C-alpha cells in the first residue's frame, strides 16, 4: 500500500515536470524555430551590395559643353570707335587738340570777365575820389587816397588784360556782334589806362609843389573819364544781352 502511494507520487511528479517543460517551450520568449531563421538571413561579409543602375543621361550632359545659340547677343558691350564712324586717327587727334585749346580759351576768358567786374569797383571809387583831389584847397590825404585807388585799379586792369591777351586763339573763328564792339573799346581804354597814371603823376607833382595843375597834368581828369567810360561800355557789351 505504501509502495503504491510512493509510485503514484513519483509518477505525478514526473508528469508535473514534463508539463512544465512543455509549457515553457511554447511561451513567446522561446527560441526561434530553425525554419524562421532560414527565412531571414543576415548579409555576410562576402556578399557586396549591388549598385543601383545609373540613370541615362541626356545627350547634352555627356561631357560636351552646350553649344551657344546662333545670333545670341554678346555679354560684353563695345562702343564704336572714331575710326568706325569714319574719322581717321589724325582727325581724331586734331579734334582732341582743338577741344583742349577751346577749353583753355574758355577758362581764361571767364577769368578775364570776372576780373573785369572786380576792377569796376576801384575804378569807380578812383573817379569819385578824383573829384576832390584837385583844386587849391585839396588836402594831401585826399590826393594820397586817390593815388592809392588809382594804383589798385591799374593793377587789376592789367591782370584782366593779361587773361584776354594770353587766351589762345582758335583759327577760323570769326569775331562778331558784341565781341567786336568789346575789342573796339579796348583800343580806347587800353591806351587810356596807360596814359592816365602818367598824367596823374604830372598832376600830383604840380600839386605837391603848390602849383596849379596845368599842361599835361590838366589832361589827367578828362583822359581818366574817357577811359572809365570806354571800360564800362566794354564790360556791358559782354555782360548784358541787347
């Protein structure tokens, strides 16, 4: 009886362990069957990845640069030269020299005109001061002031004349209109600006000696007035349009 119970207990124990082993083999954490391992092979080191087939390139991309379109506009713009316009090299150089000469003449004549306007101020002041520089009762200070103004006027006048005389001449350029009158007046006020100070020195010497102004000294005033009038007329001829 006891042996029978022992055998039954041993058989139950063996059965229990067998059922337990079978249950563990069917759980999700169990090893993957060999069949599944064969269906997902891992790449080995001997197997190399196959390169993907290259896309066919277009005929214009096979190494040759694309050909430019016919009659395509050039990116660089070139201006036509004087020779393209029908002018020879000697003519072009001649025109450049003529233009430089014209620019220099224009500049010098502009300076001449500005100095002429500046000279007008001391010229008028000298004429006004000269009215009180003559006569027996004239003081020495009045004569000295008149002489100083005359000296300033003379310096500015000859500077003005220098720019007109030294301005380059343009061959083939006719003188017409106000410019002709302006040059005609220069033949009056030019010699007058030379004679006026000389006659003024004679008159000043006569007055310093207490003498009455006479002879050449007496011509100082009239010559100065004519000179100032011719200078004013020449200035107006190129400053005012009429």
